[in-house]
């Protein structure tokens, strides 16, 4: 059942939720990792990352305008590639990148919370605190509290306001460094020059990736065809300003050596020389609010996406002896990643998965939906090119520094691809027709019924046409085509 207009999100509410998810672990922990790669150029890395994200966001804006639904990226890949192995693979990449982001948030919570106490082994306490947060968030989500949405808006305001205060006050107290200091000061890890800078963009882009969750608001926002795109654009712009000002503020307060040494809690370290212990306390509380609220929203979105993929028959039915099996699976995976990997490796794997999925979104739009979605082709082509250059640079860098990250990411991708292909075979009949009729039962499925007759027609047409997925944007939420 669709929500009434009175209960739907306004544009401002959507922006608040979007920025609330975006401003989470990324800015609190990635700043130190980026500084380690590019030295004093790290504030510029956020600006360059925002430019790349601007090109990428274009495709999501166009997709959201044509196919607004709670399916988000899962719906976009299905529209572009048709139901089947490719749509399922790239949708699962998005899901896994969301789970990875949750473990990044959880460990960030542990790293910052530990600043409130003296002593203790971070290698042990950080994952313990992270797991405790995930368990708490599981309880919040399983309870289905109707106040979650209002709390998300409130914490978004607190996060944005708190970070803005921290950034502006830091600039005023410490003074803004001149532009020449960004390029003339040698720093650890900056000897790679342009190559390291390109690789670092993979991490700065990760700080913005939360904007993709806005696409899941299609059923929950007023005038989705218009407001989803506006919400994405406004959220990216707001976060660009906040990230850049905050990066400059940190550069004003700490040397690059100090930022790298405290890379897992760089903002708290930057607050101490300017504001003293109260500044550290304020920053830690801000990080705790940001990570808790961001994790609540992320776990909800990821579990909802997993449940939808099951309803779309891209995954097996999620039967189990527990309430909300999609939520349970999501939490278990997040706990495992939180325990097994440190912040740097979690961020690296997440960046690789996200960029791969992002390339698929742009390719699907350009290759298959030219006649169904109005867009300027060169923009997603530029986005593909930038993503490929950044991903390749980042993979090469990690092969030199930490090849295990690349191996884990590659094994994960192959496992997702193979499992999807094997599962697709289980519901393909003897004449090659995939039976992808939408399973009913979830409220988000009401507008996504499948027509078997059109599936058979499409399967026949696929032998003679490059793009068998001819879809009408105006009716896309009600009739989804089937194909292999």
C-alpha cells in the first residue's frame, strides 16, 4: 500500500535524510586516509571527488525521473539489463557495498568512542564497540519504530550543524592556510604525484556514495519524478561545501604527519589543538551521533534492498526461523566485516565495489535506454571514463601496497557473478524462458508486477535485437519486462 501524500517526504525531508546518510563515517575517517596518499593536497581531493560525483549523479537523476520506485539501484539495473544475471550481479554489488559501508561506520564509531577513554587495545576494543553498535541498530530496526524517520531528520540537522560549527570555528581559530602551502609542503605518501591523487579520488568518492540511497525514496517522497533528482543534486552540493571547508579547517589545525598518525580519528585530533579537550569531546559526540543515525538508515535501506531482490527473484526466497531474515542477514554480514577488516581495508573494498557498480549504471543508461530516458549521452560517457581511470589507479595502488584487498574484492565479485548465474539457471525453462514473475507480499512490490506473455515475446525478440528491453518510462513502475 502506498503512503498518503500527507505522510510522504517533502523535498527538504528527503535532502535531510540523504545528507544524513552521506555525512557519516566517510568524512570522519576517510580524511586521514586521503591525506596519507596525497599529503597537503587532500582538501583538493574532496573538490575533485565532488566533480566526479557530479557527473555520476546525472545518471541517477535521470533514472530516478524515469523510474521512481523504492527499488532504487535494483530497479535501474533491471530496467537497463533486464531481469537476469547482470541485473542481479550489479544490484548485489550495490548491496554488498552498502553492507561494507555499515562496517566502516561501525568501526568509525569504535575509533572515535575510544577517544573518550584512556588505555585499552584499539585492535580489540574498536571491533567490539563496532559490533555492539550493529547489535543496537538491529534492535532499533527490528522494532520498526515509527519515530525513526523523525529521528533521522533531527540527527541530520545535528550532524550538519555540528560539523559546520566545527569547520568554521576551526578556520577562524587556526587561520586558513594559503593555497601555496597545499602544493609546496612535502608530505608522506605524496611522492606518487598525479597517480596517487587519482587513486585517492576513489576514497573521496566513497564519502559521497550515500546519495544513492535517495533513489530508494521513490515511493516515499512527494512528486518523485521531480523531487528525487533535486534531492540528489542538493545533497551532493551541501556535502561538497561541508567536506571542503572541513578539510581546509583540519589542514589549518594539524600537520600532515599528525593527520596521518591519527587517520582513524582525524577530526578529533584536529579539534584538540584549537579547542582543547572540550573540542575532542564535542567531536567524538558528533561522530557518535553521525555514525549511529547513519547506521540505522543504512541497515534499513540495505535490508530492504535485499528483501526486494528476493521478491524480484534475483535471489532465493529468504525463508528462515527469524523475524525479518533480510535484516538478520545484513547485520550478520556487517558484523563479520567489522571483525575481520580494519578501516583502511573496508574502505578500499567498498570503493572498488561501488565504482564497478557505478560504471554499470552509466553503461546501462547509454547502451540500452537511449529511447526510453531523456539524457545527454556525453555526460554518462564522461562518468564512465572517470570511474574507469580512478578505479584502475586505485587497484594498481592497492596491488603495490596491500594486494590482499584486491584479491578479496575480486573473489567477492566472482562469487556474486557465479552465484547469480547458477541461481538464474534454476528458474529458466527448457526453451530458455526465465520465469521472473514478481513474488508478492511486500508493500514495495505492488507496483512491480510481471507479465509472462511479454517475457516470452522479449525472449523471442532477443535473438534479433541488441536491446530487447523496450520500456515506457511513464508506466515503468507498474509493468516490468522479463528477459534473460
